[in-house]
């Protein structure tokens, strides 16, 4: 199953474990990489010191390549009046748990586009692969990482975004379909979201882009991988498929919810963080998507409010506000060790690609 991408990344299998902040761990990334695929850790919500520690923890468990993912969103713009109105909207829900909302909201983590300390850490540590979400950093930073021997990936939700990725010299583009769990990687959300599905996006990008295309969104098994490879993808990125692995940080409630009724009706909301993201719907979704709600604070400032509300509910033993990002393939999630899941995916992929096509003359 060698492709341009497996050779480029130094991996055996054309599978990438998605970098899910809060769920992916050094143990998960290392297990996936040791199994011959590409494991990932998400450092978008980390300080440079925390990120360095995560890289060290992953390297202690594997000598294979792994991916380090960064957020490249437009830096947050504070708006005290808008933030106060949003907190006032949430106040009655906080009161249900005997809590008060925060007195103010903050930008809970920096965008990589203005975090020079994070760049310096990456240039010192030189992870094998670095990937970008929500956009791209400045060109000189991309050039510096490439000069340091780091392979680069970046997500795109449209052809126009993929063309920006390719023009910047990124090694491969992650085609993020609308089925994908977690945050949409739209570069300019104020201009809307094209909401292109994985199959259409992969075919569009693979037919127009010179660089390898990685399919992401709704992929859960080898049959799904075979389908996107037939459309021109050279690897598949799976996130929700790995949530059930024992190496992930997902708690028991999250794992159970994937297989329950909510897993069959994932929804996209911007109200939790300030940017559109797909997850398992619960009362938090209902609260932030109230049609009478005031305008949202920017990303990730709005996330500060949601996290405070989740903490208040959790402190009272209420899990109805948990943030559980997941894609549309959630009901297909399996509870397997990460290495076993990688091997199972590859077995299924081989079986799917070797299966003869149905004869057009076969009777119904």
C-alpha cells in the first residue's frame, strides 16, 4: 500500500490518526506510529513548554515519525460588550448548578500565527511532521520548518484553500469533508462554509492539486479508505475511529455516547467555541444554539465560557454539557487497542481493494 505520501512521511501504512486536542495522547500517537501508521498529537491549546513535554513523552514511546498539529486561526479580537452579553445569556444555566459565570472571558490559547516561542520550540525539537488547521502561518515560518527537515501538512475545506496550501509549499493537503468531527478548518469563516462532503472534496482536490491528498471525514474502516483511495486520496486521516482506543483520553461516558443514539445524529455548532465544530449533541448544544442568543464572542474566547459552564455542571455530577467532538461515522467506532485497529483497518482495506466489482450484467 505504498504511496507518494507514505514514502514522504516515512510510514508503512497510508493511515493518519487525527490530532484531536483533549483526546489524542502521546500513548495513542506512539501506538499508532509503532503500528506503521502516523500518530498525531494536538498542541494547539498548549503553551510551548507543554508542547515540548508532549513531544518528549511521545518520543519516549516511539522512534517512528509522528505528527504535531497547530491551530492557525486569526488571533482573537476581544469585545467586552459582546462577551458580557454572552455571559448574561448563560447566567441562568450557571445558576442551575449554584454557580456564577466568569466575570470576564479570555483568549484561552494563542494562535500559532503569532506564537514565535512555539516556532522556536519546533525548530529546536524538529518533529518529523507538523500540520496546520484553520489556515497557514506566515511564509517565512513555513520555509524555516521545511529547511529544518520537517514535513508539513495543512487542512483545506475547499479547492481555493487547497490552492493556498499548495502555493505555500506544504507537502500534502488534508481534504476535510463536512462529515469530519471536531472543528471545521475553514480559513475565513466569516465568508461562510461550503460544507463540501469528503468524497466530492477528495475527488476535486485530487484532480486539481499536484500535492498528495489526505482524505478526512467519516472514515471509520477499510472500506471507507478504499473508497477515498479510488477517488485519488493517498492516505486517510481518521479521528473518531480512534476515540474508542484504550490509549485515548476519552472518558467512559464519551465512549458510550459514540455508540448510543446521539452518535447517530452528530451536529455542527459554532456556539461552543466560536468556530463551527461537529460533535455529539447534548444540552450544551441546545444552550448555545438558542435562537434568541446574542452574538457570539470570537474564537477561542467563547470557548472560555463553555469550559466554565461544563466545569460547573460536572462539579454537580451533570454530564449533559460535556464537549464530545465526533464525526458522522461515530456509530462505527470500535473499542480496540490502537495497534490492533491499525492492523484491522489495513486488513479491511486490502480485502476491499481485492474484492471484484459487481458485474453489470448480473441479474437483480
